[in-house]
């Protein structure tokens, strides 16, 4: 399959009811690894991720991919902050994206069982997804996103409200996915998590992309006062 | 006396009961085939006339059965556009009238249920690039237990309906007589014991079908939806 990257954002802007939520933002996403979006609450991280994934309509600017629309949509996945659980079993939930793509029921279920085992849900295959714990739900959401072997995976604060064990497991799954060739773009509030996972960091404040830098550079020599203040734990107004 | 009659399993009584079930179950199934996808389609679609269609469906829930019966009668009568089919005073005509009465009810309740499910699923299904047909199919499948309420409401309305099926069925003995029309007839004749016995059967049927479907569908169980 042709690579959908680079993704080029040219002055994208999102406005709702006359209020600017994001932009103008320009950025090029390419290569491999994990890019982490950081910034205080309301800085536009979720909106930015949703815009790149195509589920948030942009008000201005341009988004360009290296491939055509159907291929681009098939080659990416999104994990939401509050995992969306379907009224299905764990097995059928993970198999669902494959079934949408016309994969046979048997093949989809077999792939789902493999992914459930990989994310530690092998013993919960027949359980309804809705009754899983918070950490298990997020693992299911990850398995459902990765079962299609996406080239690009967006995650919106996937470890928010999870305990240390679940966070560790999810970070491990993400690193494995990255090693397997999936490009990851993820938002997080957790500076420690960003230090553990990031190859590069994007820092957003008030809907604007203030910094893009390799991890080490951002954490040791932030280029903006806002970035430095954020790392110090100061409130950004 | 009425209770004794009800449990006597008189041949004619059994035949009327079976016919009632046949007509209403057939009408409910057809109405569900139309109403459930219609409700889901309205939940996932956004177009200018959508609000008017929803308002119309809600209004049609209160459609007077007698008027439906009259319209179906005119359409199926010999001089009507479908007179050539010879359906008037047959169980098929009764099914048609019931489908018209039940469908808005099922579609409207389904729309309410599907709207809530769509609010939960929207981002996921858009993210997974599901087509509109796939979205509708997913909502109907995942909401199947919730949609049971819509189907049972449709069945309840159909099994107790008398005005429309009296007009289009004609209440003909051994042909189109069902429990409700038989009750109306026996009441008119002054045979209250038989009318009451038929009433008991009607209530028993409605309760039994509801309970049976709930048990078969395993609703109200902890881990299910």
C-alpha cells in the first residue's frame, strides 16, 4: 500500500460561532516515531488531532496527503479520550473495523482474538465491552484501532484517568505499534509520559502551535516562554 | 362463565386467536422492516426536511385507525386503484391497514432510541469511515434489544386494533374475524360472557407475547443491553 505521509497542514484554522479554536497552524507530519502534542487544557490539542484525522471540519487552510482520499481514510485510526464502547462483545468490537472493510467474519474474529491476546484481553473475548474497566476499555479501543494495521494512529489522551499499570501497558502497546511501522500522533497532559514516549513534541497554546522540537530540545531548552512556563508547571492564562 | 369459555379451547375461538396473531405478527414484522431502518436513517442523516419528517412521524403515531381503514378500503375497493388485486375483506387487507398504523409508531420510537445510540457511536463510525448503510445496520444491530420496545409497542397497538380491520376485513366468519372484531360483534349481540372471554384471551395473548419475547431476547439481564 502506498504511504499516505507526508501529511501537510497549510495554515489550517477552525472557527466555531465566530470563535477561533485552532490556528492558523502549519506543520508537516512525516517519517516514523511518536509525536506528542502538549499544552494546557483548552489549548486545542483535541481539535488539532480531530482536524488531522478528518472528523473536524476546517474553516480555512489546506490539508494535503500523499495519497488519495479513500486510501488515506483506510490507513489511519483514532483512539478517543473517552473510549467509545460498542454494545458488542470484546471479540466483535475488535473485529468490527475489519467487518466494515468486507473481511470475512471468521478472518475478522481470528484477527480480533490475536489482537485481544496482544493487549491482554485474551480472557475477556466473550465479555460485553461495556462492562470492562477503564484501562481494559482503552486497551480494547487500541486493539480496535490497530487491528487494521494503520499507517497513522491518532490518540487523544489515551491514558487520562488510568492507573499506573494500565498506563504502562498502553505505552508498551504503543511502542510496539510504532516499532511495527505505525506513525503515532498523541496528545497528553502528562509530562512524564511525554518524556517516556516522544520522539518529538508539538506545544500548543491558545489554539496556536508555538513549538515543534525534538523531545530533548523541548524539555531542556524550550524555545518559547509559554513552553518553559508549562514545563515549570505554571498556569498559562 | 367468561373464564370457563376462555379456557374451553373452543375450535372457533382457537381459529380466531390464531388469525389475530397471524395478522398482527405479520403486520408488526413488515412495519419493523420499514420502521427500524427508517428510524436509524433519521438518526444518522442530516438534511433540511429531516425535522419535518420526524414531526410528521410523531403526528402519524396518533393516526385514527378508522380513517386508515377508510382510506385502505377506498384504495382496495373494486372502484379503487388497487381493486383489481381483490384484497378487500381478506387478512392481507387487514395486514396492510395495520402496517400503516404501526409503522409510524415503530419508526418514531426507533428514532428516539437510535438518536441516543448515534450520539454514542457518531465519532467512532465517522472515524472508521463507515458508509451510511453500514451506520444504519450497526445502529439497528447494536440497538436490537432497545428496539424490542418499539416492536412490542407496534404489536400492542396492532393486536388491540379494531376500527381499521373491521372496515377492511369486514369481520367475516371463518375468514377475517379476529379477537377484537369478534368482541365488538358479541358485545353488539349482547353476549357479554363470550365478549369478556375473548377479551381475557386478548389480554393474555398480549402479555404472553411480551413476556415470551423478553425472555427469548434475554433483556433486563445484568451484562446485556
